[in-house]
C-alpha cells in the first residue's frame, strides 16, 4: 500500500512531518510505501539511506491557512494538498494525510473525491476518552452544522462501523447527544433523529446521552449536529490544555485527551481514506496518522461502509 503525506502542511512543516515519517520507519511494515509530497531538497537529506521505503513528489507550493480553500485548490494546482488529492483520486496513492489547511482538506475531500453511494453528506469525528478506559466516538464535529435527522442516522451507521473496525469495539452502542433522557426531550432535530435511530436495524441505539454522560461511557458512538460536536471537541481540547497547565497531563486519564495519541480524524463517507491532522501536529501525531491510514485500509473499512449502505437502502 502507498500512503501519501503532505510534508509541507502544518505549523511546523516540514520538520515535524519528517519526524513522524522517521518514527514510523523505525517500526516499518514491509508492505507500506510512503509517498512524501514536498520540497525534495529539504526532504531527501533527512532520510539519507532510508530511501527504499519512500517515494518523493516534488513541490514547493503550499496552501496557506489564510488562503481561500476553494480558490486555492484551483489556483494552486502544484500545492502539496492539490497534488495529494489528484494522486488519491487517480489511484496513485491509497490514502492521503495532511496537517495543512483544514478548509482545503475539507473541500478537497468533498469535491475531489466521490461520496460513497448512499451517503448523503460525509462527516468527521473525534475520539472521546472514557473515564472507564478506552475511547468513545463523537460525530459530527464540524461538517454538519445544519444537519438533518437523516444525516445523523448516517453518522450513527458510519460511527458504528468506525468503532468496530478502528477502535476495536465489538458491538458498539449508539447514543444521541441531547438535553435529557426522555424521547421527547430536545429540539425538533433531536426529537426526529431519536425516532430514526430507535427504528434503525443497522445500529445498537440505547437512547439519549446528556452532557454529563459523554465522558462516562454511556455509549460508544455519540451523534449530534456539527455545531454541537465542534463545541464539545474544543472543550475536550481545553481540558488537556488545563491539565498541562496544572501539571496533571501525566495522569493516565488526562493523557488520553492529547490529540497526538490518535493523530487526526478521517473524513467518513468519501470513497478514499483522507485523514486531517491538527495544524500543530508534531512527529508523534504524524506517525499515528500513518498508522490510522493503514488500519483503515487493512480493516477494509470503506468496503464495509459501501456494503452497509447498500444494505441500508
């Protein structure tokens, strides 16, 4: 398999991307080739005699965080993100990773690739550390700010498959993030979504999840609109920041809030693996994004999503 990496994206590019590739090469699986998209003059000397497991695609052009995501993909065809999506769409790489412009990565995933047949709108997720150990999954966390009930039902299906195949949860439970336990609680979106989730044969729905239960392992997969999910995501990131400030970040629980442990988030619902990293990603995060891409491919997650959505029609 060939994993494409945007070496020019991120606040600390290319050095931290190089560090991540180096960490990965130290535990290299023989069937993985890394395709490094970036300035060869900066990249090749960093790897010296380790070129055998690497391919290089040269570019010095970068989509900056301040660039318009839509225009930049059109106006900067030689930017590392633009090249990565072209290669992914053409089948020249099997997955694409970047810690560069989140907006450009979103636009590229949605418009350079196809949605899996039956998926109305792709989604992004985040893992949530459970106080009892392991991780839950929260989605959507940014793409579906104006979600409809049908979108959240699909989030539940996508999240369940991700939890099974990537988080190794054998029979994931699904909960709807809401302001109370009763079926009639919440706004119109929550009430109509509850009915869809309750009647779906494709998920193991257990009811509503209140805010105080998100970290308490009530459900393995928690669904909500992207506005609510993004607020929860940013709150979770602040918990780790506060723990570091108070010297609590070595606590076994708080350590699991460190995003670098899981690297990045995949765009679920598109037909190729795309993983978006945080702009401040260091080598550890890049290494873990590579491992996530490999697990998505080896677990045949996208094929299983296709099969499930054929069944769900």
